[in-house]
C-alpha cells in the first residue's frame, strides 16, 4: 500500500514508495545472487552443456540484477512534483528536470493499466494508482491539461 500523503504547499508530490515495489526488487536481487552462486559452483564445469548454461545464465541473471537495482533506485529517488507552473520530474538517478504545462501531454490509461501516462518533453513517464497521492495527482493534471482517453490514442 502507498505510504502517507506527501505534499508541500500547493504542490502535489507523487512517489513510488510502495512497499511491494521494494520487496519485489529485493527478492529479485536475492534470488539472482543465489543463482549466480549456484552457477559458479564446480558442478557446472563437469560437462560442455553445463559450462554453456553457466556462460548464458550468468549474463542473463546479471541483467535481472540491474533491473532490480533500478527498481530500488526508483523506490527511493523517483518523484514527480506537480505545481501550478508545471511539473518537476526526478528520475531514479536524482536528476531533476522541470516542464511547463505546454510541454506536457497526459493520457488516461487507468482503465487498461491502472495508471496515468505523462509525456514530458517527448518522454513518456507512467505513474500507477499505487503511487502516493495518485488521486490528487490526477485532479491536478486535469486542472492544468486535457486528459486524453486511451481510446483517443
């Protein structure tokens, strides 16, 4: 479930601090570490096929480890601050960029994906219903821009 409401003044702050996102990422990271350990076990050097499994499996698991790391960084760093002047988006690496309302297109994909997609300066960013302050976020976006329905896209 989403954590307590987080807002500052007239701004609406939307984050992905949802415990299930963090637990998913930590579970993938832990299972990936165990898988890599098992693949490095000497058993996987006894035949050519097992060596091939090792050389294919380790890079594949490492890709999952990177995805888990990005999810953890999203949990702690990703946020969107909606103000009357526009929107400030902070990505998982804590890089913040501000957009005015004329640079933003909003798509209502709640019926299909339970989310709202904002196209910020040409880059789509999706925020799900589980995000903190999602309802206030939708209201604020509807006040400042026309919400385009999924069927219009």
